[in-house]
């Protein structure tokens, strides 16, 4: 179980590195799709069918959108001439990652190990399943206990849709 | 613990892409990869060994322990919001491409105004 997850995660990391370094934008996007669908398999292994379904739908929409964007353009990755400035940027980002590693250590310390999670937060939600009448606990949390969160999510989605339509309709000066 | 560290490696890959790439589409891809690693991290935190999906079939009290439904619900919300932000980013990238004819951030900076 843990091994299977680790293998898929390893493939996802390789695909992510390829997506960042690919010469052709279309292959970069396909590699990104590999990462997204690998995430679906990870969710299924982690016993989370709801987010797996949502992730399939979202990943497909994102991929279609990205392919539409890229096929409309030159597709070629910019010629990357290796100059001193780029080395400086790479060095700075590695430094930034080391700082992040420190924070990761601080975050990971109070967590339970993988697979040994205690349900201290979710006990009330699990007990409330009888009151909500929802067979699916995730749906119970989303639509009953945290209904306002879901409302906010819908608001964000509509705001984004309005933003996309507005930006597309702008004529602008060329 | 190994899995958490691998998740963090995926996150670092995304951060490296955001910081070093000059192509707008590559930056969007890197941001998406960062989001993926965060979703996976949250889903992993809620996992219990030998647990079942948090769906109670028939009886109220299941035989095996169920995994934590709370992180899953939060991740569900986060995925949809990530879709919204991605759509916005890509739309802005299309507009910039139509105006300047390139995805290169440096050239867009030079042609400003």
C-alpha cells in the first residue's frame, strides 16, 4: 500500500520535472496531465473516491483548456540561452527551497505518522452522520456542517467565470 | 514519513519551475503541480491504515475504521477553487499572447506601455 503510493509519487515527480524542462509546450502539458491523473490513482489508494472523481473532471477540463491555449500559439519553448543571470536565479531558488525545508520540518513535527491518524477532529462529524442522514460522510460535511464553505466555493467559481468572460470580451488597444 | 517527504519534493519541483521558468504556460503548469502536491499532502494526513472510504453503507457504525472525512471535504473545495484560479491565469496568458505575440515574460516586460 505505502510502496504503491511511493512508486506512483515517484513517477509523478519525474513527470513534473519533465513538464518543467520540456522543449515543446504540448508535451509539457501532457506531462502535467500525467501528474494530475497520477494524483487520481493516489486518491483512490487513499480511500477518497469523492476527490478522485472531482479531480478527474477538473484535470480533464484544465487539460482541454491548456491544449486549446497552446495549439493557438507558437508552441515552441523559448530559446533558453544559459547566462549568468539564470545561474543566479537558480541559486537563489535553491536557497529559497532550503528555507522552505526548515518550515516543512516544523510543520511535519506535530503530525501523526502516515496511516496512524487519530480522528480527534472528525469524531463529531462522524457521530453527526445519524442526524444529517447522509450515507457519504464527505457529502455530509460539505453540504450540512460546512454548507457556507460550499456556498463560498460556488461564489469563487462564479466570480472566476465572470472574470474569464470579461477578460475575453475586452477589446484593448493593440 | 517517506511519503510526506516525496510530497514535499513534488512541491519543491513546482516552486523551482515558478521561480526559474520564463514561459507563462510553464509557470501555470508549475503552479498546478504545487497545488497537486498540497492536495495529496492533505489527503495523506487523513489516511488511516486499513481504513475504508468514509461511506456508511446500511449500518451507522461500520465494521472497519473509516478514514478522516474532514480533510477530504476541504480538499474537494480546494480542487474546485484551483480550477477557477487556473482558468483565470490561462485567460490572462491568452490575452497577453494576443497583445504581444509571445509567452516570454522578459519580452512582455520590455514591450510594456
